């Protein structure tokens, strides 16, 4: 039986250590998953500041996690010093982040259903009355300020625990661009506007053809905000997918099934 993505090649731009589950999911459908991390995850610059927050976790009522990477990095940092406090409540911006928390043994997690983001989390009834509560947000350096601003406006005291930082990887993309130019990259998966900007910069450094190839290739993104960034960069076909690796694989399969059907019409 022919698998849904047989003969297709998808460029996966997630960071190393995060991309592998998606790559395995795509390969199970017959796809050639081509890994090119567009973001590198590094330790935080202020490790001492993070440890100070970790040592004071009992002071907080709620711990919010911005991404699965924040979960993994925070858990590693906390486990090196202590255990998670038993009375602390946990919240995640989306289903993938909530799953990452459950995977480390934190079973009760507040999270929006479906496609999640900071606005969806803030809209949950459980976070509508947080006056006087202390909230810690585990995130990377330089993240968006929207969630903190909303919670502070509702009367909460909010601190950041910045447990990693993002950087643009140094990678030789010349061979990839050559392959792409031969028509051997069918789609691109990008999960953030920052990763998209990094990818453009990496391709631009390799020559003039890379950005043009990206603009002409279908790009699959998990959120309307990322879709807007892609369209503003001139990408012709942008597909917004539901959250999760399986959902992305299904969206790719459905897209290419339509492409095949139209080519046979």
C-alpha cells in the first residue's frame, strides 16, 4: 500500500531535539523529512537569575509554560536543584506544551483546547480572577510580553523564569539549495516567525536563489500570526495546520492529495 506522503520531501525547521518526533511521524507516512534547524536553543545568559526563581518556587501560585522547549529546559533546571512544589498549579499555552508537562509527571495542567497561544490561555475562566496571585512564566529570553501584561492588568504579580535563549544556527545550506533548485523539496514546516526570519537569512547567505525557492514552496505553519509573517515575506502558499505532529502530517497529505488530483484533472 502506498503511504500518504510517499515521494514527498518536507523541510523541517524545528530546533535539534524538537524536530525528531515530527520527522519520525512524516517518515512513517513515506515522507523524506529534511532537517534544517532554523533556531538553536542555548542556555540562558542569566543562569543565576533563573536559579534564584527556582529556589523561590513555593512563593508562586501558578507556573505558566510558553512552549514544550520551556517545559524541557525548566524541568532540567529545576530537577538539578529541587522538586516541583506540590501546591503549584501549572498552565500551558497549548496542547503540545500541556503534553510536555504531563510527560514529566505534572498531570493536572490548565491549557486551552485546540490551537493554543498566550491569548487563548489568558481567555480561560481560571485566569480571569488572579488578583493577588503570584505567577511565574517559564519562557525563552526575549519572548512576547502580551500574557504578562494581561495578567498584571488583572492584579497578578508576574515574574519571568527565562530558561533558554534562541539563536540563529550556523549551517551550510548550499547543498540544500541545490537540491531545492532541482525540485526536490516539496514543502516547508515553520513553527514561528523568528524561525522564518532565520531561515530567510540562512538562505540569503547562500545566494540569491534560496529566498525565491522558499517563496515559491508551500509553507505549513501552526498559527495565523506565523502565517501573516510568511505572507508579508512574499510566500505564495501558506497553510495553517492544527496543533500536533499527526495533524501536520495529515494536512500535508491532504494538500498533496489535492495537488495530485488537480494534476490528473
